[in-house]
């Protein structure tokens, strides 16, 4: 896969809970049954230590529409596994996105193939690329809030360039 093509998500939506049900049904019609979710600034504030109501809303929305969920996080601490446990979800920590090893570990954990999975996240250079390179369907959502850790802020102007070129 060409590197630029790996940066382009299949869909873009403002929030997880704003992905139209018709689109979710189309994914299920394609055989997609598992949703891999980034945590920080996708379904909660960056570096939060406990799930919020919005996190629960996202999980409930996807599960009510027929998807099994799994957190796939680059976090190196146990924070994301603690949060996943509180959400009642399996998780993969230290996913090393955009590398595919974390996504592949999540596929094994969920007993699914790449054609049965969608990766949902807020960053092109981690979530979207990891999902695309692993052969999953990808959905990018806008960041949940403006506050971000410094190394993510550095990447955002480059994401804007990719989005301008690719028109998404």
C-alpha cells in the first residue's frame, strides 16, 4: 500500500456517536463486526484516568448497533487497560500505531480477521494509518477536545496538509 493512501480514512465523522446508523449497517453488511477504538481524544479527553459518560455513550452506541468493541491504545502505562476494564472491554496497550502489530494483536484477541474490523480514531498518523496498513476499514473522528499532549499538537499541522491534499 502506498504511504499516502494509508493516511486516508474510509470515512470521517465529527464524533463516534454521530456515525450514521445507516453507515454502521453498511459496515455490518460488509461483514464488519468488531470496532477497534482509540481512547485519548477519540472517546474521551486526552490522558483521562477514568471513563466519562461520553466514553460509555460511544461504547453503547456501537454495541447497540451490533459491534463488539476493543480499545487499541498507544499508551505505555496500564492506564488504558484500567480504563478498558472499567468499560468492560478487552484492550491492547502499547499498540505502536501506526505499526500494525497492535491492531493484529487486537484481531487475535477478538478472534477476527482484518475484513471484519473497523479502526476508529482521531489521528491520521497513528489510528488511520495503523488500521489501513493492517487492512481494516477506517473511520476518523475529529478530536474530542482541543487540549492535547505536546507531541500530538506537533503532528496536527501535518494532518491538515494531508486533509487538504486528500480533501477530507
